[in-house]
């Protein structure tokens, strides 16, 4: 049971959808590898050209006519002739004649000898970076090999079926092959990387995964709220609703806060602090301290006089 819990099932549909969502990664990788492959093919690899010449080997009789046995024997000996063409004696003679710097093994790797199907014709193909040199080497091999075959075997005639051509188009590297190969490499690399990412991802993504891998039952699922969309939609309404408070802040509240408080705090307090308090503290106290004490001090004197005058008539009487 524990082994069954550790096993993770992989759904091919999930992998396909996972890869499909990341199609742009495949496209980008294929474009990058395609550009790199074409750059390597064009600038880093030296182009090569192929020149082909053909020979036919005949066993001539004294009568000058060919029999069926001669043709059958010639076709059977074709494999022998192919080996004789690329022998060391032939290729070393060609290296000296064409003044090549290659060794026997190097020149052998650049030569391809094949028999045309159901014929006695042998095709000799030479590959070289120079078209003219490829043509010259092919013709030299044909002539040297014909002489060597006549000297080794009893064949009396090795005729030229086709002279070596001067190639005008490169044989390698193939631009189409490099383009397809580069794009395929980019696709495979991205596929392997994403597949490893998908397999190594063990995070829980749904309530089914919780029940499947943890054996627990989901009671509540809280949906994810997209807060960016309402903000973008409410951008225009927010501007409309924000214009009215701007008028209130710059219009009526400004007047009510600047004019009325200024009057209530500037005019009325100024009057109450400079007018009435000044009079109450300046004029009234002065009168209260100057006039009233003077009267209070003069009245006792008068009262005393009056008191002193009233007894006088009493004495006169």
C-alpha cells in the first residue's frame, strides 16, 4: 500500500495541455536554434562540391562483337573493378599528378565509387572545396584507374562513358537539412525540459489532488478573486466620482473655512478683544478707580462739613 501511495500517475492529456499552454516557448526555441543552425551552415562550414565521371568496362573479342557471356562476366567483375579504382597505386599517382597535399586516406575519404544498378557503368565521384579541383581529380582518377585495370586484368577496353562535370552548386552542407535539424533540436530540448518540470512539480492544484494524494476531503474552497480587473473597469467611474469632491473641497468648503472662520476669529474676536475689553478694562476701570474714589473721598468731607454746619445753627439759636 505504501508503494502505491508513492506512485504518481501521469496523464497524457495533462501533459499535452501543459505543453500547449507553453507553445510560445517551443516557437522561440525553434527560431533561436534555426537561426543558429543556419549561421553555422553559412559562415562556419566550408562548402564542398562534387564532380562525377563514368566509365564502362568491355571485354573486346578479336571479332569485335560482344556476346552475352562477355556482358555477364563484365557485370560480375564490377565489384572487382570498384576496388581496383581506389587502390593505393591509383590514388598516389593522382596525388602526384594533381599536386595535392592530401594523404592516401584523406583522398580515399573524398572519393565515392558505385556501380549503376543493372549496368556495367561505374561512377566515380570526387568531393572538394574547389569545383575546378574536384573536376580535375575526377578525370585524373578515371584515366589512371583505366590504365591500372587494363594492366591487372585481361580487359582490353575501359571506355569513358561520361566526362567529369564542373559543379556549380555546392553538395554540402545542405541548408534544408540544417534548418530541419536545428528546429528539431530546439523542439526536443524544450520538450524534455518542460517534461522534467511537469514530472517534478508535486504541488497541489485542485481539490481533487488533495483527495487523490493526501486522502483528505475538501470542506470549503475559497475562490481566487481578481482584484486587477475591477480596478481597471472602475477607472473611469473613479474619476467621475472624484471630480465632485474636488469641487466641494475647492469651492464651498473653502469659503466656509476661510471666510466665516476669518470673520468669526478675526473680526469678532478683534472687536471683543480690542473694543469691548479695552473699554471694560481701560475706560470703566479708570472711571471706577478715579471717579468713584474721588467721590467717595469728597462725600465724607462734605458730610463732615454738613454735619459740622448743622450743629452751628443750633448753637446760634
